[in-house]
C-alpha cells in the first residue's frame, strides 16, 4: 500500500555492535527499488526523531558510507529509550506521528529494536485501522538480551556471546597462569537483567580441547550461596583456579539483585552494576582465595572488533528482508531468523505477527542449564555455538577500527509546530 | 661460557597476551643451535619451578606446538609473584638454585618479566662472581605497565594499549547513541598502579576523524575533583556525552587510591579495583548524569584476539635476541627495543646492562599529558600510535580462538631433596 512513499527507519533501545548492519541491509535494499521506495528517513534518536520532526535524510549519504554501516557498531542515527503509551492513554502522541508521517509522505515504518520496540511497532501498525492512516509497520529484531520470542536468535546477541566466550577463555588462561602464587578466582560480570543467554555464552569458553572450570550464575536460577561457595572450592581444589561468570540479573532468594545486596559508596548509596565485586568478596570471605573481577558493561555490546560473522550476516539479512516484506505488502510483522539445522548451522529469514511478539520474553529453558544450576548443557551448546561462528573484522587505520561516521543531515521541517515529549 | 649447556627459561609476574610469543622466539631460536644449546627447561610457575626442581621439558613439545605459543595469551608454563631476596638475606635460596642448575647442567638463565624480575635476573647474574657458579643471565622484558627504563616499550604493553584504545572508541560510539535519553557518561577503569601508560592509550580512541570527548585520570596527576567535574560537564554540554578513562592508580590529594576512598561491601570491607564506580558516582552526584562503568581488569591483558601486530613482533624478537645475545657471550643484560623513527615506526633490538634496569620505574613524562592534566599531547600520540599498529589474529575453531595448550611434561628430578619456599 505504501507504493512510492518514503520510509521511516529508527533504532531503539540499547544499541549493539551490529544494529547498523541491519540499517545497512535496509537502506541498501531500499535503494535498489527506486520505483517502489522514495527516500529512507531515519529518526534522530529513534522514535523521538519522528515525534519532534527531527528526521535524517539518508539519501544524502554515499553508497560507500552506507556500506560502512555494516562494520560500524552502535546506533549511527542515535537511539532512545522511549516507549509509546497505548492509543487510549496518549492519543495526541499518535496524532503527532501521523502529522509528521503525512508531512513527509511516509508509508513505511521500520523499527529496529527489542521487546519494548516491538510493542511500539505494533501500536504504530494499528494506526491504519484505528486512525485511518495507511502505513506498513515492520519490526526488525535487535537485542543483545536474546529474549525475543519466535525468532531463533536476536541480531546483536551472537556478537556479545562471542565477545563473552572469547574473553572468558582468555581471562581463564590468564588466571590459570597466576594461580600458584596469586589470583585463584576470576569473576566476570555480564549483561542480562532478566535472561541468562549472555551468561550462558561464558560456558562456551570451555570445551573438549580447553578444560576450564567455569561456574555460571544465571538470573533464572535463584542464588544459593552455600552451594555456590562449595562449587568454587571444588573447582579450585581440582584445577588450582576457577572462573565465575555472573549475570547482572543474578538474584538472591529474597529476589534482590546480587549487585544491590552489596556495595555502597562512601556516601552510602547502593552501587548498581556491581554483582562481580559482591561475588568476589563472598568467595574471598569464605575461602580466602585471591581474586580479580571485571565488569564488561558496554564493552561487550559495542565490541564490533570481535563480532560474530553469523550475527553480522543475520543483522544485515533482517534489514534487507524488512524491505522485501514491505514490498510484498506485509504489515504488523517482525522479521525472524528461522533455524533449519544445528551443525552446520542453516538458517533463513521468516516473519511473525507482531501481536505474538509484543511483550513476550524468552528465558533460558531449564534444560539448557545443568542440574546443579551452574553450567550449560549439551543442548544449550548446540543452540549457542553456531551463533558465534565466524569472524568479520572491520578495516583498521592507525591501529584502530576505522568506523564510519555519517553526515546525518536533517530533512527540512515542514510543520510549523514543535513537540514536547511526554 | 654456557656452550652445550641447557637453558632455564621462566615467566614471571603478571602475564600478558604476548609473553608466550617471547617464549616462542626463544625456544624456536634455541632449537636452531643444537651445537650450542642443549634443552630449554621451563620453570613451572616461574622461578618457583627452579627452587622446587619442577622443570618442564620443552623439547617434548612439537615444533607446531611451540609455533602456537606465538598466538596464545597468558603464561604457558605458569608464572608467579615471587621475588628473590638479596644474596646476603637468603643465601640458602641461591645455594638451592645452584644445586638445581648444576643437577640439570644449566648454563643459561632467561627470565621473562617486569621490574621485579629484572632485579631477580640481576641477582642470578651475580652468582658467577659471588658464588663461583658460571651462568649467563639474560632478562627478557615483559610488562603491560610499560614502566621498564631504557627500552622504547615493553612487550605486552602495545596489545593492552590497542585493546583499551579500541574498547574506548567502541564504547564511546555506544554512549553517543544513547545520550539523548539515557547514558551520558561512560567510565572505563584500566590497569596501571603507578604509571599512566595504559590510561594514555584510551586517548588514542579520539583522532582527527573521530571527535570523541575523552577525559583521562592518570596516576601521575593528583585527582582534582572540582576541575574534573567541571571538565566532564563542559564535555557533556558540548557533545551530549563524555567518556572517562580512569587508571586504577589514580589518587586523591591525600595520596589514597580513588578505588579505596570509595566503595565498601555489605560487611564494610573496602572494595579494591573499583575506581570506576567511585568516579561514576561522583559525576552522578554532582551533575545527575546517567552513567555506565566498566572494569576491564584481566580482559585487557589477556585479549590476544585484538593484539597489536607490532607488539607480537617485538615480543617474538626479544625472545629470539635473548638466545642470540647468549650465543654472543652476553650476561647480565636486558634485551631492549630501540626506536629509530616514529612514522613509519622503525625499531630494532638492543641491550642494556641489568644494573641500569633493576628497580627503575619509567613514568609518563609531564609533556605527554596536556596542561589541564586530562588528556594526551601530540608528543604522547607520536610515541603511542606506532605501538598499536597492525592486527595479528589467532586461528579460530568453533567461533573461538584455538589457543595452544602444551603438554608441560616434567623433567625427571635428580635431587633427593625437596624445598620449602620462604
């Protein structure tokens, strides 16, 4: 229905090292269909760009610059954390969006994000029916948390998984070298507020050829302090060292984040994002082992230098498919990854109705976690391993990745009115 | 003087992502001179292996395995933190070393480490004169801290510098994407207890093509809280975001580590290694900016996946040169890197008397730090940039670096006596 119309594209929520690869797939593909697509306008800072009529004209970027998005991490157009309210609660917001879309002749809405963004995209798709404004709304999945339903995986996750698996292996080699007279326990904290997918990736550091003792603390498993401490002791007694991968979402039996139970700054403020030091101190107090800890934080989700080739390919593919589904008339869908085989991994793109996606979170199934709650099973490994396969190195200049920076020129405003965010 | 004798090689202190490349250079080169060298015996866990007669027979490893050391991080033979006392304070320790060296016909002593290890190596070199035991002692430099004198740089440092520069650029791209509605300040904590070389590398993330606001806190510059907070505010007002690189060695005016002034765990214990959360909280309290922080810890020094090619080449070269200097009759020296030109970087190996190396620490010169104390100068960039040039990717299997693990078979003991470490 949007034939010849312009497209709106926006990046939403926490960014990843491959979300720009999706933008690359989308813009490149749209450029191949000048008869069907007008321009692609990107929202500056996500949906906020639409509300404030702050649009970026991607047609002003060269093909080379758009190609560079494939290897550039973060959100090239800016992202935001902003969730639209329901149509009934804030009708004015939707009226404003329609006003902006009309003013810029927008007939396609592409939203690149996680669970909250799928919900926003779903609400936009309802504008056609509920507010009589014709638009095709397509969601492009992106989240390092890997918690979207239906799709085999979420672009962004594979690269974080690879980063955490690689870093866990490397740090474990380091600790093993030092264990005789120095550090015996290394704790690495990883992202994943609700789901333990990223923590699980730490388990890949060990395999048949690399016998590394790894203890994982998942958000899905209630933290059992005595059995955790016993497990670490066992491992140190057997291997002389032990690596602990703790999810930022790990919780104690009272349902409190480990990070919160713990540290306070000099002013008595609770320190968030510090599950690693809390866990390291528990080990030290119980066993006296010398420890080191790391908090990877944003490093893990921006580490394009060690992105998974599989993940980059999938990120590009979902951006490309979004345009193709739009051309085929699809609306109110999320593009998905469909797994056809594990080993070798075979996948293709597919689609799912947004109504089945919005507000559903996918957690680690219990059968992916070992009986004792501290490791990953063979089934989990079968699922995860293909997602980190392959390297996809960016170009370097002066020893550093030569990431692209777009001009991001604004589309001239057509509305006389500003807009104040709710 | 050691003609035909066996060699002792050991890794000492904190390991790096390229110390095994030095072992590779040394063992490979020694194998090329069977007429001059017997076997290379590695100390299991550094000098402790010599004291306890726990030697590893590297001749049992295939050429392919030894070649694999070039791309394997950490200490393949184990390392230790153990400093020999002076000859006068613990004569028994030296007598034990001589006993072990005699029993295994060792005439060469190669010690791969930092400042403390240079001191140990120096003491060993005195055995010839003071205890009438003929041995050639050669120090092979290794330290991520880059604080050894005379040598242009220390193998290990270039790769950490590259990791920190790359990670700082990537995380800065991430924060910039989020700044409109979320995180505005990102703090990354890096190693360097006394010298700010690693922190300085964070400054490389910004350049003429990548305009990124970076504020660095060096150990060499006393922390000035009001001017730091003002600087961060300025940057956020200009760029919407700011990245802070804080050295673990940054100190307040009372000479206390920032990490110590700050956080305590639930039991009231001081949390070490936590300068980043302390700094992040200061910013939050003063300006209310949303923040994220990361502590790279061991990840930075074990990150062989993003090693600097220059660093790997130098690490290999100093190992190789150690053997060549030994063949030429040298004793009581450290192998060095000599810079001949900045751009393009031209270097060669050289040597320095251990007497001039032991117990001298090299700090950042004041002219490498900007007047305000928060950045690096052009002179610093001219020094640092060549050290991170080039990539040297390890082989991968199953999506992970396929690092080598040696057999590390023990040499049969010849002494009837054990040894208890002091």
